[in-house]
């Protein structure tokens, strides 16, 4: 099921305020328990993160000695894209 960021935000606001009813657009849903809301929030977060690529930056110091400094961005940076 595809969720929106607005739906996640509405649910998180309801959890924070202790309210068990959440309005999504023109629909209002009343949940049975806080546990149910927390499980749905986890599902929403997982769904919203699906398909996104994360970018990891790995920096290697080229074997410079302890007395020498290394600054990221000096041309020795290696970028690895995670899929």
C-alpha cells in the first residue's frame, strides 16, 4: 500500500498528542490502541523509504602518516552509491 508523507505526519501528530483518531484528507480513522498506531507508523515509514537510494561517502586517507593531515574533498574522495 502506498502511503504519503502527509499521512505519516498526521499519524505521528496523533501519537504524540495521545489521540486515537486521525484524519487523512476527507476520512477519519479511529484506531483501537496506541500499539496499533505505532505498528502502522512503522509500516508507513518502511513504505515511504522503499525505492529511495541512499548515498554513502567513503573517505580513504591514502596512507598518509600521522603527522600529515587529510582533508575530504582534496580529490581523494570515493563515492559509493548504495542500491
